């Protein structure tokens, strides 16, 4: 009989293995995370223009709406995470 790992936390995304990373944080940890995010947002940003297939843009907008974030913010987060993974490989 296979035993299943018990995972504590709320499901975050559509996949069963995605959980809300903030669920297990204390208030102090959450505040530190928010402060770090605000500091990162203050970094100098540059406007760019990028051509995307309409279907990809629509998928991105739908996912951003589902998560309750602006679609451009979602694109930045996904791009940064992808680059971090490439750098770690």
C-alpha cells in the first residue's frame, strides 16, 4: 500500500503540487517578503515592445486574471523565474 505525503497549505494553482507560498509564513516573514518585493519594484525599469502570438497573449491575460494580477506583472514574474531556473541548471 502506497503512502501519500501530506502537504500542508492551500492549493495555489491548477496543478495539485502548486501551493500558496505565503500560507505557511508568519506575519513577520510575510512583511519581509512584501518589503523585498516593494524594494525590487523600485528598481529602474525600462519599457520595451515585444511581439507575441495572439493566443499566447490571451492565455497570459486569462492566467493573470485568474491569479488577480496584471498580465505584464505575470510576464515579468514568469520570465524571471525561467531565467533563474536556466541559471541554476
